[in-house]
C-alpha cells in the first residue's frame, strides 16, 4: 500500500518501486493502474523482453504491454504515451543507453516514468546497470515492497536471506530442508530428470533451470530419455533446422574469415536492397559486409523433436497462422502437419493457444531447461536447478537467488559438490559502471576514461590503452 501511495502522490519525473522476487510487485502495479486510470491518467506498460511484456504483463491486465525496444523504435507507440505514465517492469535488466533513450522520450512526450524491478536479481546485458546507478548516484529513493508472498514458512525464510545477500544462510536453510542434493556425475542428470518427470506427472507446474547451455543440454538429454521410457515423449521424432547464434561482434561480421559455408544471415533491420527478416546463406549469397550492423549471423544445426517435446522460441516471428512467436515463449509439440510443420500449444497456463510453426523457422531449441536469465519473471509450483561444477564459472549470488525463488512450493538443487557450489554462488556479478570507475581519480585520468567511454557510447570500439591503464592503476 505504501508503494502504491508513493507512486500516485509522487511529482517526480522518474519513480522507482523495488521489491524482492515474489513480493507482489505486479499486483501493486495493478493497483496503481486502477487508481491512476480512475483519476484520468493512462498507464502504458513495457518490459525488456517479449516474454515479460507480451506474456506476463498482458496476462496481468496490461493488455497493450510491449517491449522497451518496440517503444523506442515505433513512432506510433511513442505518440501513444504522450502525457501518460510509462511503466517499465523488470527495470533491473535495462542498460544505461536504453534507459537514457526512455528518459529522453518521456521528456519529449511530457510523460512520467515508473521503474519496477530489483537490482539484486540479474543485471542488464547492455552496459551499465541503470536501476542501480539511479539509486546510488542520482539519489532516487525507491518505494520498497518487502513482504515476500510467493513462498511460505521455511522456504520463504530462505528466499528472504538470499534476497538480502545472506547467501550462506539462505543456502543452509535450503540444505536443511533436504533440497540441495549432492550426486556424482554418473547419476546426477538421471536423478534430476526423474525428479522432473515425477513432478510433472503429479500435476505440478515445473521449471528446470541451469546456469549454462552446456549443462542444460546434458539435462535435456536425460529428461527426454526418461520421458521416452515412460511413454510420454513419442518415439517418432523428426529433425528440424535449428539456427544457433554465432555471436559475432560487429568487427567480426565485417571480416570474411569469420564466416563458414552454410552460415545464415538474418536481417533484423531494413537495409538497402534487403528487408527485415530476410535470410542470406553464405556460399549461396554474397555477404553484404557494409550492412553488418543490420544482420545477425547464425550457424545451422539440426534439432530432434517429437510429439510431447517442449521447445523454446529464440527469436520473434510469426506462425503459419500469423500468430506471434515471442522470444522465450515455451510450447509443447502436439503433432506434425502433413506438410511437416510443427503444431504446438502453449505450456504457460496464461496462453494455451495452438499455433503452427513453419518447418524451416529455425529460431527454436529444446525447452525443458532454461537459464536463470530466461527464468527471471516466471513463477511455478516447483523449480529444479541443475548446477554442477561444470557451471560454477557462470554462477553468482544473483543467479542463485533468481533460480531458487521461481517456485511457490519447492526448489530442488542438484550438484556434485555442495561446498564448492556455495563458494560459487557467494560472489556477485555486478559490473562496475563508468560513473563508478572514475570516482576518486584525478581530473586528468577521469578525463581519459570519460573521453573513451563517450567514444564507445557513439559506437566506436576504442579500448582504454595500456598507458591509460597504468595511470589509472597508479591512482588506485
């Protein structure tokens, strides 16, 4: 209630509401929307991902919710937010450049901005944790929603500890519940798969989370094997094209040596002679190196799918029946059409719609296991976490907190070493910002860094030189 009053009575251009995972931030925002609209103020909701915006927010009553990227790219959406309250959910995932663009747009359209999130969960992929910097450097004091509602009793106490950074204490609470299970490599994935299938067969909504795709792929194989044993996954599988991001930098995309025959270029923006969504195949088409900033490069692979499989969409697109396919959406494979297309239905109870995915869509992968980044914002009955020493390098207190807090009833953790896992999740993954980096330097060295940060902000990839580093290290 205090957070709702804070938002409604604030006269600030930017307002922040911070709340732990499962504290009911979305419910509070529903109250804000109802009260604001009753007083004649319109709220337009956005989130960094399509799953959080077009999925979660729309299901919670924000029917026109969209991505932050869509807002910044669509003039019609920008006109629509004039004089309104722009709500950004999962704001902790928004980087500084994007946040600055949102603020510029809000000023131009005379709109207020409401940021809802938790900087203690995952931060942005983009440079700079905007939410943290706004609190620490700009002095914006957030309204807090502290009471966790998702979990109960001992599980709730563990998540409260994790949310406040008391990782060892929260870890011990989960272990005392018997939920952290140390199993050797030979038997761990099979045990996890059995726990997953048992949970699903009991009727519980269940999510499997692993920090890395490599470990997730091992777990996926074990789950599919167990499902086949129990007759849940059809034995009649087919191979479909899978496009895997090559993760090339802009410089690499301009270098012919970066490409392999058969690589697929997909335009994510219109360009001279090419339209958004168009595909080129290396070896069949000429690579337009001068348009490298307009396309993404993928490697071709094959994905085995059968009725009963779960799949995850990896890039926005459209189905054969012209329905939206959003990055991160999870579906169950129902059957194949005579033409070879995939007929799927939504796994999330908020969207059970049936869709037909073209056989050559490519932007999909198995959906039994997600990373903790992809799990953020999801709520299920039971979460099962696969986190062995193979993934310790990608582990952090933020990752473990997000993973363990997804469920209402239980969080099971499968590892090969409890002690080493605790060490791995006891450190943070906060990245220092330019603002924090230059604090405490002399004026001369502050100018060196700020000049280079400004160049990078304009798109130039100019590293700080060794000479600059020597001066900076001297100041430290």
